[in-house]
C-alpha cells in the first residue's frame, strides 16, 4: 500500500475546502480506507472541526516543516479510523519563515513520503492564498480536489488556480493531476444549475457527479467538533460525502474491499476525535 495524496484546494475562501476535507476523510474511513488528514491552514479549522482541543496539541505540522528530521509520526494524532496532523496559529509565522529556508516548499512532500506506506489516502486541507503553504501542498500531492461554490463568482477563481497548478507541474511536481472539481453549497436555485453546467462545459468528466448540497447540519458540525457522520448520520450531508468517497475510491482504483483490508480501518461510527482519542 502506498497512499495517494489528495490536496483540497481553491484560493477562494468559503467554498467548502475544510468541510470537504473533514467529511470526505471520515467517509473514506467508514468505507474502510485508512486515512491521514494534514491540516496545512494556519486557521486550523480542520483541526478544530475534528474536535481536537488546542491544549492537547504538542507537535504540529509547523514542527514538521521547521525540522526536517522530525518524522510525521511525531505530530500525528489518532482518531477513530482517522489520523490527523494538526495546525495551529503558529503556522502563519512559519509560512513567513519559509521564504528564507532552502527547499522549504518541498519539505512536507518529503516528510509525507516516509509515511505513505501506512495509509491508503492522505488528504491535505490547504489555505486559500497562494504562498509557501499552498505550494507545499501542491508539491506533496498526487492529485487535487477543487471545491467550487454554487455562487455567481464561482468560476472566477478557477482559472488562477489552474495556472498555479501548471506552474507546479512544469516545475517541481510533473505528475500532479486534477482528480475532480466538486460543486459545493448546491441548492435548487437556477444559479446552482448554471454553475454546474458551466463546469461540465469547461471541464467535462473532471467534474464530480456528486454535488454537495447545502445542509445546515454540515454547518453545525464543526462547532461541535464532530464530523457530519457523528453529528447527523442520516442527513443529506452524510449522503453526499459518502457518495463523493465512493467516486474517489473508484478513481483511486481502491475498491471498498481493498480499502477494508487494512485492519486499522475496521471502524464503525464511533466517537469523534476528542481529547480522550488524542495520543
Ligand atoms: N454543503 C454545505 N452546506 C452548508 N454549509 C456549508 C456547506 N459547506 C460548507 N459550509 C459552511 O460554509 C462555510 C465555509 O466552509 P469551509 O469548509 O470552511 O470553506 P473553506 O475551507 O473553503 O474556507 C462554513 O461555515 C461551513 O460550515
Ligand atoms: Mg478552510
């Protein structure tokens, strides 16, 4: 087994990157995959969304970037079916320091390479700004999921994102690919339909069939430190993220059974990643 690394990225904020990271990761774990989530956003929303208390965090992704010799395991926290490398506010300062560090944008890739054998999927939550952290994610990733909200300006950001991806491909990560563009915050309005049609017209089968519907349960869950599957297992949010997980497993050629062979991953729906679950 060698994990596929997927970065969830779009330089537009509020499009559902963090919501997708948390709930896709949990859905993949429910389907039997062993999943590592890496929070690379200094806002730490993914870390908080999994319910990890700040005071429980010792080493974080910042330490992995600052110290080349520190193994990923030193900053990995165990949840139920999911492992997490958390981010804290310190990461904002680390990003500024990265500018003067040799190959700083390749460090995360190298650190993660050493733990690929332990997981079937590694998911990165990426900040919404072009800079050393986004570049770190694009260098570490095999493929990208680009969430796009169903709003009027949805298409605006995609072109910038695509040219950034091209830059990385001709430079340091030639194998980077787009796994899919994901419509989020979908509702019954005409706008949602128009944005979806426009995406399909522009990107064809690179658009996920699954659309993530607007669901208030998805909004409530992170404040409770819970994934959607712990907060509202019968919601449309749960349904949509499971459907996305199935598409992702299909693209990775990981059947549910194959994913389930990993014994660590034999989880049922249990408690979220709370203090007691953190190593
Ligand atoms: N499908 C959805 N339905 C309802 N609210 C959502 C949905 N997806 C995201 N949200 C909410 O929208 C806001 C932005 O989402 P978030 O995942 O934090 O975006 P990003 O990480 O791209 O900034 C959050 O308050 C989140 O709870
Ligand atoms: Mg976010």
